[in-house]
């Protein structure tokens, strides 16, 4: 099978021929049709995340069909369309797993990081961590749901019942979660790179009542701010934008250092929280929302062999919405 391989010696992936993977007990062998290109993939190849399997095939927003299964698999059959997310396995017996917080598992596995992912024609995945996908989305449209959508949703959940939501970094995750927030009756304010008029128009088209640069002040105080841009300087900026009792939720797996700021900006019960991974319950709940409310998924499509171009465009901020690789 063709695959794009990261060997740790360069941020450029290498196109290579690999043997087809073989599913073990409890695993699915999946013919990959599409795989989203996530900022986490960029953090892997740029060395921000320092402990990948090497070599590793990146990619954790995988859409494909079941080709075969190992012993003991239930709930999936050959030909079923399936989605594979970032969380690839958990131990099931640490105190976090036992408390229903498997996203914090002490011995997890992650797709495209500690186990091979979807920048390939075929992949194996633990069937317990795969999802059936809403039918109304094409393979390309469904791919970003599996991380941009899921992590965006978990980020929104950590904002509680906040009504006025500010979203910093209007990319793949933000453009999906903005629509979910609007379906929930919340008011959305979008913050983009200063001067990015295209992204601001995009945000307003998806229901934001206001869109401006991350250096601007919204027209009214926010109840919560969701940060998807990996820029630590946005944390104090968001704290200044939220009202008393407000929450700043950092939705990324990596962020540059947060600069110092006066305690007064945090005082009055403002909070800073982070999001770590996802749970299978998150996946089931979010997929039900995506099935009930058809979301507009903005994508730029690249063939598998151009994975490096997709990563470069993401790194440079040249994308609107999500990048998706296709295998056909």
C-alpha cells in the first residue's frame, strides 16, 4: 500500500510502499478513502510533540470502509463506513478510565502518533474506538468531524452554559463548533489573525454576530472564550475579553508559552482550562448532533502524495476550513 511516512529526520513526509497491515483480535482493517489533516499532525512533524512512534504514518481523521476484521469484533461488518479518531486505545483499568475519564488514561494509544494512522491506503484500528458516521456527509466532509469536530465539541462542553462565546483561531475546529454553538442558541464572536478579512467573512457566513482580529475587543464581554490557535499570547487576551466568572478553554494539544499577565485579569473567578483528547461518549454525542443538524464542512482536498503541501498550507495559514487527503 502507498503511505506517507514520518521518520523523525525531517518535517517532510516520505512517500513509500508499505505492507498491508493485518488486523489483530478486536481490530478492523480499513480501506482509507479520506483523512483530514489536523494541526496535531503538524505538531508531530514539526517536533512539538516529541514522543511519536518512529517511523509513523500520521493522520487521525480517517474515513474508510471495513475490509476485514480480527477475531471478536462486533458492531462492524465488511463494507461498513467507519471513522477513526485520535484516541486509539485506552487501558480500561487506571483510575481515570474507571472514573469515565478515558481521555486522561495513563496508558493510551493515539492514532497517527503512537500507532500508524490514515495517511495511507489502509489502516488497522481498535474497533472499540471507531465510529459509524452520519450518512449525509461525504467521505471528505466526514473526515474533519473526527478531530476538528470532536475536539471542538469537547472544548465547547468545557465552556459550560456560557451564552456569549468567543472563538479564537477560525480554522477547521472553529468553523464546525461555531455552527454547533449556533444550533444550541448561543451567540458567537470570531477572532482571526489581524487583517484576515476572508476568515472574518467566513465566520460571519457561519453565523458569527461579530468577527475581528485577535487584537480587537469584542463589542460586549464574553462568557467564555475557546482558543484553537496555538498561540500562548491569546490566553491573556481572552482573559481580558471574558466577563466575571468567565472561562478560557484552550482546545489545542500544544501551545506556545503563555506570557505573564496581572492577577487582576484572572481575578473575579475567571478560569483557564485545557482540553485533553476525547472520550468515546464525546464521539457518540457529537455524531448524533452532526446527524441531527447538517453542518457545513469547508474543505480543501489534496491527493495523498501531496500531504506535505497540505501541511505547509496549514502551517502558513493559507487554508479556509479543513484540509483533507484522498486516496482515490
